[in-house]
C-alpha cells in the first residue's frame, strides 16, 4: 500500500495543518443531524492538502454512509440526476445516515456543464442529506453557479514544520534510515502538498536498498529530480544541456530516469513520440560510444537525452505525477538469485551477440525470452533448446534462467 494511503488520517483529529478548517468541518458534522438543516460546504484548495481525506474522515467518525462522485463520474447530466436526486431524498424510518460528497466538482467537462448545473442546484435545494463539494480553485468559472449556495472552507498548503513532523513520524514507524537533511529537502520540495511529499518520501525509502547503496543513490535522488525538472519543465536548450553536463550522474543512469518519466510529464501523444525519438537516438550514440570507444559520441547522446527531450513538447506538460524510479534498474536488482543464474547466460551472450552485458540485459533479454517462448510453442522444447544451443551456445539451465528472469 502506498505510504500516502497507509498513513491517511481516518479521523479529523489526525489531520495535519489547516486547524481552523478542520474545526469548522467538525462543527458542520455536529449540525448535520436533522434533515435539510445545513447549507452545503465547499472545500477548496491545492491538491494534496487533505480535502478528500477530511471529507471522508468526517463521514467515518460521525457514522455517515458516503455517496461520492468525482471527475470520472461527471459524464452526463442524466446519470448524475438518476443517481443523486433519488438518493438525496431518501428518508423515513429505515433511511441511512448519508453524506453526499461531490469531489473535483470543478473538473466537469465543458460539454456537460449546462445540464449538470441544473441537477446540482436541484440537489442543493432538495437534498435531505448534508452535501460537501470539493474543488481546487474557488474562482474557477465552472463552479461560479455554486458560490452563493455554499459555505466555503479553504485548505491551504500545509506548512513546512507540520510536514516535517509527519515525515519524521512515518520514517520512524517504518524503521527507515533517512537523514534529517534529506527530509528537509523533501519538505522543501513538497511545497505544502502532503500527498506529493509522502510519495517522494516513499521513493526515497523504496527502491532496492542494496541497489541504491551500490549506485550511491541514497541521497542522490533529489539531485536526479533537479536534473529531470530542468529537462522536462524548462523547454530550454541550454538549461537542459547544462543540467546534463553538470550532474555526476552517468549517462547510462540518466537516460533510464528520463525514459521512465517521459510519460509522467508529457501528455500529448506527439510529444511522447518526439521525446522517445530523441531518446532512441541518444541511446544509439551511447551504445556507439562504448562499443567503438569513441567518446565524442557521448556529447551527442547527452544533448539528445537532455535538450532533445526538453524541446520535444509542443503540448501540455503535466506536473501531477511524481518521478518514478526507473523500472529496468529496479528489475536489475529485483532478485539476486535469478540474477546470478541469468548472469551466466548473459556472459555467453556477450560473445554470441557482440554486445555489452548491459545492452543484453536491457535490450536482448526480453526478446530472447519471447523467442524461447514462441519457439517452444511452435516447435516444442527440445528443438527450441537445440536451436539456442547451436546459435547462442546456451545450455538448458541458461535458457531456463532467461525464462525465469523478469
Ligand atoms: N492534512 C493532512 N494530514 C495528513 N495527511 C494528509 C493531509 N493531507 C493529505 N494527506 C495525505 O495525502 C493523501 C492525499 O490527500 P487528499 O485528501 O487526497 O488531498 P486532496 O483531496 O486535497 O488533493 C492522503 O491520503 C494523506 O495520506
Ligand atoms: Mg482530492
């Protein structure tokens, strides 16, 4: 379970920061017992400050059942109307104690706005149950129709001291070893977004300890983030290139980080294609540099993977997701045992394929695995093994290790 989920508050008392807002929520819960007694609330503020969590905590600790909708549910007014209106009117002896939470209410599609506003206003007028709206921006025109009908409660970015305290508690509970200095950097980076901060913390704690040690990466992820920010967010040739030149990170390592995170930043398909095009060329020159020992090629490679990716997008760059640890590096270290078994096979392949161990690991292994599987299906195990022995000098055990690798 992700850290942010594991440590999500389940009662309002556990919420960090925004004390006044939390207190007003408690008051709202107290006043929401009789039917139709209360004006709806609108919680608003930047993401990761606990709006959704607070609404849920309020419901849990006061025995409300939740009827909840969010951005993905706001598709057509009819569905909205069919779900919300009847539920909002349910009453009588056996009626449940219900709270209606309309999350991400400012993220309805334009197309759907007109009809939905009517339904929502009807809901506000007729509901017998308390309603909480949640939005990120109070001034978004998509919720202008609501402003007069709700009491608003702001959720501000949570202050650094509070986030630091929360992170330290979690680090301690998890028995993780993370320096105060690193926590300080994470806190600064979080910019008041607790979810973001916890996700970064998780990346720092996660990964494969042995691997992180090996790569000297423990305290270097933040440095990597800095380089990635300059590549993905500046759209500037020189800034991106210099970020690549000034880091001690190997090109081999950097290209993996960029590769893994392109889809976390670029949202337009054409931008992805263009970024990956440049990465493919970067990878080509990187391979040439080590194969031909001509290190001039490293320069091309470096520029393509930094400036080339930085200038790739013409569309929107998304800031929503956190950077992810490169998957194929994680895979490399996933299982030492299977790695040892497979490394015997890789050594043989170095001679058969005239490629480096790393290239074989990153480029060929999956391919060979697929070939072995297909071959076995088509021609049976024996013939397939024979073929691989003849062509690549692989023994039965090697082939099995490749099949078992991930
Ligand atoms: N005020 C807070 N106190 C403790 N944890 C929080 C707080 N705000 C956010 N979090 C953590 O971040 C996660 C996401 O918060 P969420 O309520 O979804 O934010 P929002 O709805 O404002 O974007 C929660 O699951 C929780 O782990
Ligand atoms: Mg939310």
